[in-house]
C-alpha cells in the first residue's frame, strides 16, 4: 500500500508539518508520496531531501528580529520578501540549486497557480527549489515566478491541501494536513501577549510606513482598543477565508483517509518565529489521531 502525505498551505503555521512528519516517522509511518502546497511544498522538499532535521533546528532558533530581516523595501512593488536572504535559507536548509525532483528518493510534487489562467500546476520534475519558489509565491509578499514560460504564484489559491495530487501520483491512502481549519475570523482576535517582547531596535527604521503597516502584527504589540483592520490584517484574513473555503470544497469531493487538523489559529500569518509551538502542535495532532491512523493502516 502506497501512502501519500498532502501538506497544506498556511504560511508560518506550516512549521507544524515538521512535527507531523516527525511523529509519523516515530510511529513507523514513512510516506511514499509527498505533495505540498506553499509552505507544505517547502517542508516536504526538505523531508525528501533529507534536510528536515537541519530545518527544524534552524526554525526553532528563529527570533522575531531574524524573521523581520527577511522583509525589505522593494521599490518595484513586486513583493516585500528579501529574496536573496530567502534563497540562501532554502539552499542551506531545504535543497541545493542543482537538486532535481526526479533524483529524489520519494515521489514529490509542489502545487502552484498559473497567474494568467488560474490553472493548477503540478511541479513533478526539474529543480526542487524552482518548484518550491513557485509554490510559495504568495501575492503581495513574493514576486510571481517564471517557470516553463508561465508566471506562477502560490498554490494555495487553487489547491490548499493537495489530496488530489497524491491520488494522481499513485497513493492508495492519503494522510492530509489542513492548517487552515480553525482560522477564519481568528486573525482579528488580539489576546494579550504573555511572552516577553524581544528587542527589535532598528528594524522599524528599516521599513517605510507601508511595510511597517503591512507587517504590523509581526513587529508591534497587540492593541486592545477597537479599530479597523490594517492592510496586513485585511490581506491575512482574506487569504484565510479563501483557503478555508477552497479546502472545504476540494476535500468534500475527494476526502483523505486521514485528516490531521492542527490547532493553530493563535499563530499569525508571518509569525515564523513561533516554530516550537507549531511543531509541538503538529506532533500533538498526530497523537490525537493515533487510533484512526492505526485502524486505517492496519496497525491494530
């Protein structure tokens, strides 16, 4: 029986995929087919490239200050991500520039969206990092990626949890990870911060007022007074709603045998420095679904 693992989109919540994979491996469950959308494609590529342990160690050491350094002024308005820094990170902790999908030890696919037509694109051959770049290019943060004469953007716009891709690639049983099941509306809830605020002097000065507003929930303490959502909050909530609705629709027609839904609504879209929390919840989600996993895989 071939097992497929569908790793969904969800930006910083995607570090939960690391916990899910680790917990599955501890149970002796190693998927034959890995399909990822957006952050799921990144973590999935790291797993099939045997760099997942390095990736986990690095993201768990990530601070709010280091996260902020991945953003920059971009006068061309193609996006706010420091692509040079991100490319160095991908080379170090995901895959090398010359790594090819067809040379990996397991079947792998990354899902992207063709910008001009809205079509879903499955990247199953060619450079691993080119596929990851295409799949994670969230509009507004990343520039569109030119791949095979097509402009590609984030796959979460069309297939946030790629169950269908796993099945098309030969999976008999699909374990899907949905990071967006409990997030609609949660982005506007602003609980008091219980963890100590880090010193980020100099970071705000690096950004213009626009970028500061765009990343307000990342750099500034939560405000308790009632106020309209800023630009970043509106975009984040819109992404949450879109991905939640598409996920529900896609999985209603093609449900996985096992659905893992980590509880991650407390982690914001760009709070990549909260990896420890996300990974712990990923592991916890697998433990909660252990009876269903054992039954589906004939382990009881």
